[in-house]
């Protein structure tokens, strides 16, 4: 299989993971209204997404132009843009392990300030990574170096500290059924 075919195959896997995760999360009681639920879209990180990030995010924890360029080299990468209507609310990107172990989210960021999906970005991102990991027959979803302020949120989503390698920490949870 050539690179082009592999890109198409993995983008189809990511699209299925986004669709299934969104349906699952939208069935939870974390939504204020049907309109709010209907406004949510999950996409890949494309040029339109990066343009929205550059234009509308005042505080930028990570350089998403650099992240996207770096991770796009890997055809099986995990990537996710989280939207409410036309507002970009969150971004996540990471790698897939070569063996059966994991999908690792290397970068996950919520737009600062009061956004429509505040409090749900980590849930949407980790559930999407979980579905992608399941499609790829991986055992765990990992978070690499989560921001200290977000650790409590991840712990509520069943992530636990699994290892520290030098200054790098990893939190993980088993892939759901």
C-alpha cells in the first residue's frame, strides 16, 4: 500500500472514531440543550482549522502550525479539531505506538476564555482517542505531559499516572469496551 492509500485508510478510521465518539458523548447528560449538542463538530486539523486557531485564539499554549506539520508526517497519527458551530474550541494531536500498546495524545488544548464547550474538550478528545485506539486494536490511551491544571480533569476521566521517563510523564487508561 502506498502512502496515498494509507492516508485515505487512516483518515477513514479517524472519521469513524470522531463520529462514534461524538454520538457517545452527546448521549451523556453534560449538554445544556439540543441546540448546543447539534452545534458540535469534530474534524481533522486542516488549513481552515489552523487559520481559525491563528485568528481567534489569543492565548496559545502550543504552536499548532508546528504540531500539525510535525505529526502530519505520520499517516496513522491521532488528530482532532473540536468545533461549536464556526468556533474552534479545542485541538488534540498525537501518535500511535508501533505495537499493540497505545494511542498517545501529545498535545491537547482548549481555547482559553468562555467557550461553548468549556468543560467538555478533554472528554471529547479522550473519547475520540479511545475509539481510534479501539479501531487500531490498541490497549490504552495515553496522555504525554498533561498540563498540571488539567490532571484532575483527566483523573476524573479514569486516567492514572503510569510512568515517568526523565521529565516526561504519562497518564493512561485502558481502551473502553
